[in-house]
């Protein structure tokens, strides 16, 4: 853990009082021992609150809808994965031997979950103020460069595209739930009847899984269209 701790201090200027929490945050469920899924669950909530407050404070005149879209653009899986890649977080993660061989350290979902797990671990280690400081440090550039209006989330974009063409709303269905409580992976399908098309998404919450499936569906139905 010495290498990982040095990385943490360099990247986040943070040192854990409880080193076991840090190790757990870095441990994927494929490895033995406690993994980071429970910490990811907690970190997701802490991140939402911190980013909500930052977006609200930095945009005093924007309506609720714009604030919601700005927040969504900052906490979505792709953004978290990009931040984790920039930090070289994947190089610090602990995997089982099977996952290690598959290039899991560069997989978006794993990187995003691990970064949220670190936020959760910091919250448990030294409280909300410490977690807020770490999150704001990581997001500093993105908060400075916030667009005037963020892109709508995938479910909203898909719904608006279909409605503009007089098509029915997409159907979302949970098709599988695996893992123990608070350590679950939820698989969801998104179906557009008029297009006879179905896509899938998987994540730690139904909301995230549906957004993934909607993003794939939007790309599918708009392929080659203006």
C-alpha cells in the first residue's frame, strides 16, 4: 500500500487515518476480502450533494432544470472515468487474477465506481468537510469550465427525440440483479417498439443502468441521422 498511499498524497493531498478504508476503496469485487461496492454506494451520495451545492453556488441565476443537467454532466460515469484515468487511478486498483488479465483497470464502470468509493472512504475516514475538499480538488478544472447549458441526460434526450417523431416512450425493464444487498449489479433493458430495438445497461443502481441503456439506444436510433 505504500505506493498507493504516495499516489494518493500526490494526487489528492490526502492521507487516510484508517488505511484499511483506503485499501477497501481500491479493492474490486473480483479480489478476496472486503471490496469497494459499499463505499461506492456511499460515495455516490456524497458526490451528488457536493456537486449539487457547487453548481447551485456557481450559477445563481440558472433555473432548476439547467442545474440538474449541469450536475448530471459532472457526476455521470463517463466524467468520473475520465477523471480517474487522468489520475491514473486504475493503476492502483486491486483485482482478482482473472479480472487483472482483462484490462479491467481501464474499464469505465470500474474506474467510476472506484473513484466514488474513494469519496465514500474519505467521508468515513475524516468526515464530510474532508470529502468535500477532495471532491472539489478533483473537480476544480471542470467546475471552472462549466458550460452555460449542459447536455440533457441520456433518458431525457432519448425521450425528446422519440416524442418529436410521434413515437412511443421507451420501455425500461430490470432483467437481472446480482450480488448481495448494497453490493448489487443491476441489469436493465431499454426497448423502443417502433424501432424493434433493445439495448442494455448495467450498473450499481437502476438509475445508472437505465441511463446507460438509454445512451446506447439514442446512439442506435440516431445513427446516420441529423
